[in-house]
C-alpha cells in the first residue's frame, strides 16, 4: 500500500507540472498573438476574461469556465499568419486586405487542430467560429446552433473588446 501511495503522489506531481506547463504555453501563445499589434495588446486576455464573465452569467462553472478561459486566449492565434502590414495598417482595410484578414479563423483552426487533445479541439472550433453570426452572415457561413456555444460566447466578448478599445483605425467607444 505504501508503494502505491508513493507512486500515486509521483503521478499527481507530474500531472500538476504538465498542467502548469500547458497553461504557461497557452498564455505564451496568447502573448505572442497580442505582441503582433500594439493596438490590440491585451486583447486576448480581455476577451478571455469577458468570455468567462458571460459564461458565469449563463451558469457555466468549474472546468467549463476554465476550458473557455484558456481556449478564448487562443481565439486569434491565426493572426500569426497574417502579414504585419495588414495587421498594423493605419486606417480601414481594402476588400482584398479584409479577405486576407478573415482567413485568420481558418489559420487558427489549422494551427490548433493539429494538436490532438480535447482542449485543442475546442480551442480550434473557437478560433474558426468566433467571427460567425447567428444569421449565417459570418466568415465561414455557419449559423445558429451549428456554431459552437463557446465560440458564440467568445464572439460577443471579442466584439465588445474591439468596440471599447482604441485601434489603429478607430477610437474606443465609451
């Protein structure tokens, strides 16, 4: 019995180390995304916090909230593949530039979808679907209930943050 308890404790400590490293990696990736554009610095963290606030009001708790928070941090990871001159352009984007920018959802799905874990599957769906609209007029034309619920929450948080922070092309709304 003593050996089983000892090995259980060792396994618990390893799992805790892996979880801590995973959380730090997700935060590092989010910081990498935000570092690409000084105007949106902190955006991923704010969106994750707003998403959690909304989800709490909807009755989410525990592991669901934690999953949403860390997955929301990665919602814009696809922007890593968008050229800097588009990301940091002062002023409105042209139609061609907007089309390129819209691809960040596809790139995010590809990047996160390449990691085969349940968490990354959720994060990948959020990255892909966070610019969908309930009426089907979003980036990838998904609509209604076919849009992941986490992605719907992140979409609201993302728009709120975009409207209430200064960007290169607009002032913040009060």
